[in-house]
């Protein structure tokens, strides 16, 4: 099967019959001598998948040199291989093993593409992205209501959020910074940032509800 290379040309992997899913699971999960070549073959598969994904998006990264893209592909393949091995027990056989594993490489390649795209961009942590919230069509009354809501939301961001919640909300919700990029810049984890963003949104909804601008926030487990 031919995949687009990182320089736009096609690369063709040596023809080799894909083993059944049971072979992958048994070989990768074993402690015997068959595990090492199976892991090497898995990494080869992950590298092909990562190269394919990076090659597919090559036009958006025209300024990136071919050797750098190859390095990104190797990094993605390395992490995808580790992820597949860590989640081997979660494979349920709903699809072919290679199809299931392929998704890990696509995910890791996407992560590296986002990081590379933001590498030379500043992660803005000040609230300068409110313009997108104010746009919209409709009547004068609707525009006034949006303006009132926006003004109160701006105030609530300053009043009810902690400095860390404010930084995370502004970066993710206003400036659309990819969460993996923000986690790297702040030295945090995706899970921790998702939790921070969730808490920030809950606080903001509560503040807007207290002013009668939105519906009251239901507490977890409350009967409505």
C-alpha cells in the first residue's frame, strides 16, 4: 500500500501479510522472545501511519523542513507504540488490531502538528479574544442583550475566577489554544486543565444566573 511521503512523493512499504489480531495481542502481551520483534513491527506500523497523516497535512506545514517532519513522525510513532502497549488489554476485537492501533498514531501525529504550529506563536493569557463572542446577527434588542451578557461575563471572569482559572479559560475558551499546547506551556496535564476549565465555566454560569442572565446552575444530583 502506498502512502504519501513527507516530501509529497509516494513511499511503498514492503509487501507483507498483516497477521490476525490474535497474533498481535498474544505476541505483544507475551514475555517471550516473540515480543521484541512484534513491538518492532508495531512501531513500523505506527511510523507508517504517522508519516501518512503528516504527509496528508503537508500543505499546511509548507514551511517545515522534511527532516523535521520525519522527526515528528518518529516521535509520534514512539509515543503511539507506548500507548498501544499500555492499552493492549482494552482491545476488544471490534475491529482489526491494526485498524485499532492505527488511530493511536493518527492521534499522536495530530498532537505534534498542533504543537509545531504553535511553537512560534505566543500563548495569549490576557482576555483579548472577546470580539468573537460579540458577533452575531439579529435585532437591535438581541444585540443589546448580547452586549449586556458579554459585559457581565467579562466582569465575572475577573471577579469569580482564580488567576489560574482565568488563565486557562482565556487561553482555551477565548483564544482557542490547543489543550495539549497549553498543558506543555503551563507544565500541567490535559486532565487537570479540563478540570480547571470545567470549574471555571461552572463559576461563570453561576455568576450569570445570579444576575438573571442565564438559567440557574443545577447542582450535581439535584432533582429538577
